[in-house]
């Protein structure tokens, strides 16, 4: 039997797809979710994340915060409608310390990032980093994506603003410069086409009573049908074969991000970026237990 993949998930709470992804990762049969870090990591966010993990029977998962003890409100009413009431809580440690602790125990751990890269950069500043990283963010433009694979709204673009990378662009540039065994970007032009519908949810309903995370995920879908950017990134981290990839060097210009083919700069550490998902329903089925 194949052993589970160890994961650390760096997330935020501005968009419901992060906590929905957390629900999937926490109980997925192919994933061993070791730890979570939250950006920026206020006590309402930590309390919410801790409550979700408690519902899923995963109180063993360590939680880090980028800004410990912050009391600023960053959790919307949607979350209370989804999982009920929860109390503010403090993190187990800083985000960087939690990630470092995870790497000491699981050196082959996968980092999945669904937020601005402030927390991972704090780890980088300690002198260590993950060797396998899946980053939700970035953009593959016309020079990378074949015409037949482009979303209409991005056709004609080589660069585009992307939320997570622009949350801390200097951190992003630093982290893309690190040599590592596997670094993959789940690009905006792919994520924006990945809308999970109630029809998609029906394919997973037969499995929901066998998995607490899937059941909680589907409850959120009943409340809010949306594009699931971070969930796409998580599923591709579990099974990268569900997408087409291109080897590139990401770059930033005038507040936007793009990529050039890696062969144009062989001296620089490269990344893989998504260009297309051939079968979206096949990708969604990676969720099932």
C-alpha cells in the first residue's frame, strides 16, 4: 500500500476555497496533513481553523500564525453558517516555527500555498525550505499556453496580476529563485476555468458518508458554488498527472506576473506551471476517498 504524502498547508480565510481545501486535505486517504499555517493568523482565523479540524477529528494538526495574537476580524459570516459558532484561539507557534518543526520530522513534506507568501518567506529567512512546493498563483500567458487551451478572457495576454503573488511580491521573487527538486505553479489562467458546480458535487455525493472532510466540503458547496483555486492546487499536488505543465521562469513586471520558457534562461532555477486541465471532472474525482 502506498504511504501517504506528508503535507503542510499555508492558507488564508479571505476566500472560502482555502478552508474547503483544508477539509479535503485533513481527511484525504492519500494525504498526511501534518501542519497548517495561517496568513496573517489572527485569533479569529486560528479559532476557525482549529474548529474545522476539531469537527474532522484532526486536533493533532499543528497550527502556526504569521501574526500571532492579532484580534483583527478576518472571518466572514459565511464560515459561521458553514460550521457553526467558534471561539477565538491562539496558534501553537509562529508559522515559520511550525513549518520548521514539520520539516525536521518530515523532510520530504510537500508545501502547498494558497495565500500571500509571507509565511513561507519567514521560513526561508531561517535558512531552510521545502524541496517540493505547489503554489496557487502565477500566470502563463500566450507565449506559454497554446491557443486552443486559453481562456477567452486571458487570450492576448502575456502577463496578469495574480492575488497571492502580489500579496508579497518580494517574497515570491525570492522563493522562485531557490533551487529545489519540484516547484509547480497552478496558474490563474487554469484556476479561473475550474468552477466546481453542484452537478460536479453530485458525482461525489455517494462517497460523502465515508469521509468527514468530503462531507464538510460538500456542505460548503451547497451554500456557495464557486471557482476553487486552492482546491485545484491541492488536487494537483496529490496527482500532478491531471494537468499539462510547462517548464518556465516566472517574472514580475509593473505589478503583473508572467513566465518565459526555462530554456531562455538555463542559468536560473525553473518551475513548472499549469497550461491546461484536460478533464476537469477527472480532476474533481481526485477528491473522493
